[in-house]
C-alpha cells in the first residue's frame, strides 16, 4: 500500500490542493490576497491559490507528524528574518491563517482536535492515501522499475 511518505511532496501537495479547492467548506477569505504569511515575509505570497496549497500542506504535515499543535505549525511555516547587520533570527509564521485553515478542514471533517493536538480523521487519511496511490501510479508508469513497490 502506498502512502504519503512514498511520493514526492511537491506532487502530493499539488494534487491535494486541487482536491481541497473542490471542498465547499474550504474557501479563501477576502483578506487572503493582501496578508503576509508572517513577520519574516516581506510581501504576500505571489501564488494566488496559496490558501489551498497551505491547506494541502497542513494535511500532509498532520499525516506525517500528527498530532500537531498550532505552535508547531507556526514554527514549521516560519522563516528567517534579517535584522540590520545582526545575524538572522527565526520568526514564526502568522497564526491566524493557520487557525482558519484548520477550522475549515475541521468543518470538512478531514481534521479533528484532540488534547494533544490536531490529527487526521479516517476521511482525511483516505484522501491522502488515494492521492498518493494515484501519483505513484503515474510515477511508476513512467519508470517501470518502481512498479514492484506499488
């Protein structure tokens, strides 16, 4: 059985982003076009569909590392910020977009909250497994030596 660990992350996140976009519960807020993703970022994201990409990335992180709390996700999506001539320092990502994404994924019944953090529901896990198996099928179709692993 193929899972999210067996396929390239960029292809999996791209495939999940298109699936998440089709969910009626996950909608990009009006302010998402103008907001920065954290104090480390100088500008808003250049990708107009960054909301769905972030939602897909959160799903993948929950699959691989769950249960995960909000502060863990803020740390993971943060980055370095240059402070004049001092060494760069890490800054956490903004919490509001991550909270809103998690809330929308909870409404779509893909994520649930536990005392230790958020985890994927069986519906969410099945969504990632199905996307992973489809991606692996296309990869193994191009490279016949990978077919025995699927």
